[in-house]
């Protein structure tokens, strides 16, 4: 099968072996004996949040999300804190923007400025740690399920416990959902990133905001629903921070810099202790950038980070008032002080 060759290359890149429990994933060498319970950091601002799932719908412009029949996406933003005016990187293209999302660093900081598979003699990875890298150091298990082969640039050696990256240049949302659900059921990763590619694929082929792209977003919503059901089935929803977002929007059949239709993205946060049905634009000085995704997940999971490696800030406004008081009163985990633009 075509994906076998991709798994072989991933085994080399990640430094692992094919998992006996899931032939559609890659397992990195264990950092501790199999079956040993991992001790989670105890200074998490919301103790109930023990894991995080970031879901990126590639090319999802906020107004298209709202126009489409997307019950799962609507349920998420009605159940959490959200903004439809968050910003991706100025470049507004897939690989650099996703790298900023998953490193907390601006493009000129992490160094991934290209947007396709390149024939490097040796792999080139971001110049700063990825979310998977810092999460592994903190004792969390990690997984990535991506719909485009270029995401191998984020598969740094020894940072992912399980991964699916397609052999072909790109695949579709249904296949991504299948692999994400499989990994959730078999491994229950504590930090999981899922990338749905089809909305972007159709945007380039038929155009942003077209009827066919609306239908594609509705299918993406169904794929999202499969992932959410898997979390429910494994009884993980009550301990999971879920963040639904995107890497860029688009107009016509393109996306790129200096175009608000490309730059604005949805940013929807749901989970224990997260305010419900909160439009984050009620904070007039708060600007959410895609780098803040990394910073927010690290803050909620008490993952140590080096401020020199990141440009993002945690979005502390998402917490309910009682949780904000808990953070402020805790001597072990004081509320972060961040400057707002």
C-alpha cells in the first residue's frame, strides 16, 4: 500500500518503530518503561484539564464556517470562548502558519518559510521547539494526524509517540478522521494535533466561499464530529482542552499576505473551566495570534517553555472567573502577566 513507504520514512525521521497496536501510526522509542504512569505537572491552572487536542481546518475562513451547516463547530463555540477575528501569520500560508501555531514563534523566528515538500539531503525542522517537543519533556504523550505530506517538517525526531502523515502530497478529511479516531481509541494521547486539509484543497480548486467549499466545510464538520465522539467514547472529554482553529482563509482561489480574508481565522477554545459562549472580542484590546495557540496549551498543561523561543502569549481570558481567581491566588502558578497590543 502507498502509505507503507511514508511510514518507513517516518520511522527514520522520528526514530521509532511501527506500533504493534496500530499499524497506521508511528511509535517513537519510549522515554520510560512501557505501562508506567506518567506524572503530570501539578501546577496546571485548571487541574481538571489533563490533555489537549488542537484541530486545524486548513483554509477555514470564519464567515464560511458560520454560513455552513456546521453543528459540531457551532456547538463548540457556543460551549466555549471564541473569536472569529484571530490572526494567522502575515504570510498566511499553510506550513509556515501551522509551524507558528505549533511553536508559538513568528515565521522569521522558527525558520520554516517554505510551503511544500523540499528535497533536502537531511530533514530540516523548526529552529525552536515544537509543542510535541516541549510536551514530551514535560511527560505527556504526543500525536499528530495531518492531511498533507509537508507536515513531516514538524515531526522532529523523538517528539511524537504516534503520527499519521500521508504518502501522497495530500489526502482528504475522512481519512484524517479515521486515523485520528484510531489513535484516540488505541492510545489516548495527551497532546494531539489533527489537521483537516479538504477545505483548503477545494478553495484552491473551486474558490473560497463557493457552494462547493461550503459543502466541504460541512463534511469537515462531520469529520470533526467523529473525533469528538471518539473523545466521548473514551471518556476523555471531561479532562480535555479542545481548540478549533485554522491556518488561513482565502479569496478567489488563493490566499496570501496583506489580505484580511486570508489573515483572519477562527479560534475556539472549549474545556473544563473555560467560559461558555464568550466572544473574546468583548476584550477590546485583546488580539489573538496563531502563536498564542502554543502558548495557551503550554500554560494550561503547565508545560515549561523558554520565553526566548516563543512570541505568543497565553489567552488567560478564556477561563471562568472562579478559575481566574484560582490562578491568581495560587502561589505555585501565578497568573501570567502579558502585554496586550
